[in-house]
C-alpha cells in the first residue's frame, strides 16, 4: 500500500475561525489550497504534502474525522480494514469534490478519513 500524505483534521466552530486559522498558519508558511466553505485545506508551497485541514462540520459523514490519510488505492485499503473487522464509521463512496473515501475508527477511538483523489 502506498501512502501519499497524512493530514491532521481540526474541527473549528465557524468560517470566521477558519479565516483566523488561515491567517495564523499563513504566517507559518502555509497557503490555502482548497476552501469549500465548510472545509479548508492549507498546504506548504514548497512541500505540498505538508497540510492541515480545518472543518466546521462534516457535510457527508456522521462525524468530523481526526486525521486524513491519502492512499494510492482506497478500495484495496477498504477491503483490508473490513476483512480485519475494523469499525467502519462511514462507508466507501465518491464525493462531488473529486475524492473517494471512507471513515474508519482506529484502536484509540480516533476517526480516520481514508481517501484517494479521483482523476
């Protein structure tokens, strides 16, 4: 399995908080690379896999994840975690913004968003 990136997901309470986070982390060298209003990704221009995600609410899943892991083949990872008996928090599906993803709970209770960019 190939992991492409690992990104912390921070829940925030408003778009205003997201803007404040963008300004704060901008001073640390991160730039906004995606913003759907309820979810925003900041990344390093010199190392695009160094990212932070801010989420006001999860619009297509029951919970806000704690961590996102982008993998090369999300279908294979989904089959593997299912076979291992892991708790699937949200089933595998395609999202309108170009990712295929599912949520799984890790042994510590953290929710992990596992995804692949389609395209």
